C-alpha cells in the first residue's frame, strides 16, 4: 500500500492505473479520452453519481481555438448532429461594430452543456482503457515522500478506495479540491464584475448564427445562439448594478440586455429555465504541476468567464497534458520531464491571454491601447481580422499587438484627418475666406 496524506508506508506494488483523473467534466473527459487512446489505463472519477450531470453556470461557448481539439476527439460532428451551431463573433464598441469578413471569422461552437457534458462523458466511458467511476469524491492524496502516488476516493455511502497511479490529474474545476490537497502555489485575483445569464426562446439575436458581445465600457453583455433555437443572454455589469439584479434577476437581465445599442430581441423572447448568477468569481492562477500531479482546465487556470474561454481552454489544456505526459507514462522518459513540458506549454499558450483577461476583470474602463485597437477594428477590415484572431484565441496578444498596433494607429490617424477635412468643408465660404485681423 502507499502512504496516505498522513503518511504510513511506501509503495511496493505496481500502480492500479497509469492515470487517475478527478473530475469528469470537459477537461477530465478530454484528458481521459486522449490518454486512453494512447494505450494507457485511466481511472476517471466523478463525485456526481448522475452520468447526465452538467455544469449549469456556463455560456456553453467554445472558442475557435479549441475546435481542432474537438476534431481530434472525434466530437465535432456529433456536436453538430446534436444541434450545435458553428458561430462567428461580432462585437459592438463605442466606435461601432467589429466584424471580421465572414470567410475569415472564427468558427466557434455553441452547444448547451446539458448536451455537451454527457456526450464527452459517454465518449470517455466507451474509450478502451478508461474506467468511469461515478459518485466517487476525492478525499486525500496518496504520497511517497513529496511525490503524489494516487488518490483516495469516497462514495456516497462513505466507503473509501485507494487508487494508486503513476499520475494524478486534478480536473475538478475552479475550486479544485485536488489542488488544495496538493498545496500547489496559487494566486487569487479580484473580480470587479458579476454575471447573470439565462436561456431564452425567441427570434435569433443576429443573422447567420452570429454570437454577439457588447463592450459597454465598463459593462458587458452578450447573446450566444445555440441548439434547439435557444439563445443564452448574459450580462456582466460592475458591482454597483448588483442591487437591481438581486431584487429581480430575470427582470434586471431582460432590462439590461434590452437597453444595449442595437439590442437583440430579448424583449419578445421567453425565458427558459432559471436565471443563473455568479456574484463572486475571483480569478485563480495555479502552478499546474507537482511531483506526480497535474492540473488541467479551470483547476489550473480559472479566469473571467466574460471572454468565453473556459470551455475552450479546458479542451486545449487536456490535449497539451496528454501529449506531454504520454511518452513518460509509456516508460520512455521520466514523468517529471513530461510534466515540465506541460507546464511550459501551458504557460506559453495562455500566459499572455490570462494577463489581459485578469487586468480587464477588475472592472476598469477600456484602456488607451484598447481604444486604439477597437476603434481601428471598427473602421478597417484587416484590423478587424486581427481582433477576431485575438478574441477567438488563435493568436497570442504580443504577436497581435506587434503586428497590428502600427496599422491601427495609422487607420485612426487617417480617420481623424478625414473628419477634420469634412468639418472644414461644412464651414461657410465666407468663414473659409475670412482673414484674421
């Protein structure tokens, strides 16, 4: 037997599994599918006993950057068959609409979590090498010295089971119990907004299944069309607006969205289900590895849901993890080498995006550099394409700013010159001919 978190004896037997994953939502299921397909044995444990369980507080939006992961998992076609939509993004700003040309716009995926989560869980359970264990909550870590060697789980009757493994993966969300048990370094950053959202049945909010956001400086609203003719409407105001939402969340949500510029048809739509709200949602940034352990999805990085990145980053980080540790779990290199590779990839891909998201999550107004970019993107198709690539997380912020900011400045300078010239033409001939005294 392995020593528990309290410490007893050392491991003398081979592990029960190559990998134990805590959490059978998007990140956990995607990790299990890819690791199982690589020929590894995986225990996928989930504290909820219902195989149809799903995350309720979510906009269901999967960024275009994660679509290759869906294709690799073999889930893109089943998602479309289940009614999922391929959606491009547009944004309203104080300077006008930002819309990349349709042929260049990011193709996101919209499917309610009520359908998506069971689909991934079913796929994971059907993957050779993966054992799905429902109704099993993580209780403690098995350790050998400083290295994690497994996980103790407890069922709903209180029975505990030790699952020894070469690698334990925490895929148990923003408030990860596995991360807490492991004691990994964590940074918690404040959030200056709150969120309310709900599904509505009614006319589509925009043509061509387009997802729409309104950047109201500093407030925010969104409309995400999805399966079954439903639209998820969301509001994320700063916290001075919280009292009206607490009094009547449904009425406040409809009123808020109906008041945005060029508002969608929420006023003639019917509320379906409950209004979901989240008042406190601090951003959590954790070191994603420890000896014998990795974190993925929101367990590793949970940031502002305003940008619709949680689902996509869960799928992508699961893919990075599986690719990084598979050689080690097959015995061709030390496990720590694979974990270090995962940490580097995670940091390289997400650090820049997370910095921007965490900064904007404070509730601050739009910054000077954002004003330059947004206003130029509303005026110039090439800047709009760069904005779309950044917003759909297909390009890193540093590269986008270096490549696009000079053009954005030039676009705005030309706009200012044309505006001044137009203002001069509107003066009378006598005013233009009048000489100073």
